């Protein structure tokens, strides 16, 4: 049961990452910049997870609801909160920009999409995924998956921040 919820929550996060970032850029003027918009939108995603957990609790019992809530919080922390904070911080410190949130947001969906491709790569959509891998395939696959999820947004954020500051400093 835990593994199924983990896969569903991860797939939901991957599916929602692009629309959340697009909405954050569209709402940045109204919600205090990209950082504020991401905060509000991701709080809404957590609210949606809470609604799903309550529904699971009503339909399948309190233990199922708690498992769903725990899985959603775990996936949210590992797949959204930590990578976005890390990317934003590194873009500000290494990239030399004042606000790293827009750069972090740019890197978040592509890195989750790349991690999803790594996850399904061992067998494709039809049969097996990374959870069925063993040996060296599992080691390389889980390492690549973890690196894409945790550090992918940071790599894109730092590269984009450095590019934007180099373009700004070379302007006449």
C-alpha cells in the first residue's frame, strides 16, 4: 500500500510541477514575486494532499489516511521543498542574483521530468520501472534519480543565474 501511494504521489508531483511554475510566473505580480507565488501555490498543493488524505481516511480507515498524508508530505519535502530551497539559495550565492526563486522554478519541472524518465527507463511504461531493477542498474538508476530530483533544479538555477548576470554585465 505504501509503495503504491508513493508512486502515485510522485507522479502527481511531476504532473503538477509544470503548471505550478507556469502559474507562479503568471501570478508573480499579485503574490509578491515568484517566491511568494510559489509559496501560495505549493501551499495549495499541500492542501490538495490533505484533502486526498482525509478522503482516504474516510473511505479506507484512519490508518490509510495517515499513510497517504505521510507519503504526500515525504514526496513534497523530497521532491519540491528541499530542491527548490537548495536551488534558490545556490542561485543567490553562486549565481550572484538577489532573488534565486525564479531561477529555481525554471529548473524544477525539467529535473522532475528527467527523473521520471530515469524511473521508467529500465522497462518503459509497459512493464518494469526502477523499483524492479537490481544490481548495477539499480545503483546507477537510483543515484541518477536522486541527483535529478535533489540537485537538478540547482544546476539549472545556477547556470541560468550566471548566464543572466553575465549578459547584464556585458551589456553596453
